[in-house]
C-alpha cells in the first residue's frame, strides 16, 4: 500500500477476525525491516495508542489488533 520514513503498509487477508472463519481484507502496518530502532517502535506504538483512543470512525482504518514482537520467519505470507 505504501511506505513512509518509519514504516510500510501492505494489504493482506486475515482469517478469524470477529470470531468467524471468513477471510477479511486488512491493511498491515510494519516497521521497515531496515529500521528496527527504538524510535521506529516508539512511533508505531504512539500511533496505535491514537487509534485505540479514536475508536471506530468512518474515515479511519479500524484497529483490529497489534503485535509489537519480532515475527518468526514465514509466519506472515504475502
């Protein structure tokens, strides 16, 4: 979907959102693989907190979940 100075966004499909086994198209935001600094993680967490505070809004992506730990190789597939 795009990339900025501290992160990138990709389109993905998730199964099990909302307790059903249907496939849902989602946007995934990640820290750039080349920038695993504390600044990048802090910036992402700050953005997540704002989305949590905002809640559901028609003009903003709804936050379905967050993960701040390192991914295991092959855990997320394109």
